[in-house]
C-alpha cells in the first residue's frame, strides 16, 4: 500500500490500526528513499546527496562513499549538496576523510545552501573545504 493509499484509508476510518498502518507506510517510504547517487562527469566523480545527512544516514553510506573515493585515484571528487538540508558532524568527518584521500585540490562541495555553509564555518572547516554556493 502506498503512503497516499494508507492516508486515504485512515481519513475514511481514523482508527488506531489505520493510523499505525499509515505511519508504517511513511517510514518505509523514508527508509527506501535514495540518499546517495553518483555519476562520472569528465575526470570527476560526483556524489549527489539527498535530505538530512545525520549520523544514522552517514553511517549507512560512509563505507560505500569511501570505497568509491579510494578506488578512483587521480580523479576529482565532488559532493553535490543541492538536495541536502542538514549536515551532522558525521557528514563533516566523511568530507574530511574524502579530502584526505584525494587531496584538497581534487575535492569540492558544490551547491552548498547557507545553513549548511554556516555549520561548516562553525566547525572551523571553511578554509579547508572548497565550496560553491547553491544556485
């Protein structure tokens, strides 16, 4: 059952059972939502992140990201932040691990929104991480 179908069922019959079914369907949608994709662009590997890069999310994707970063020596790495709404210290650690692996001249954060840029500045990393602002 889709989230919308579960919601419609609950609206028609607002029972505790239908409410629990609706919440479960929304949680399944959130869990299955893609948080990471990657593409090659010229001599660059671009990682596109989506949503909140909190500690739990980063724990799920860190190994995959670092495996790809370490596998493609010699190419630039870009973290596309255009769909990111929040970053935790775990995500900042992932950025620093990628930076260390490829070097500061081959790592960049693209499309960084102001609130994420503020977190990076507060963490004292604004001079270490190359960034471009969100369009």
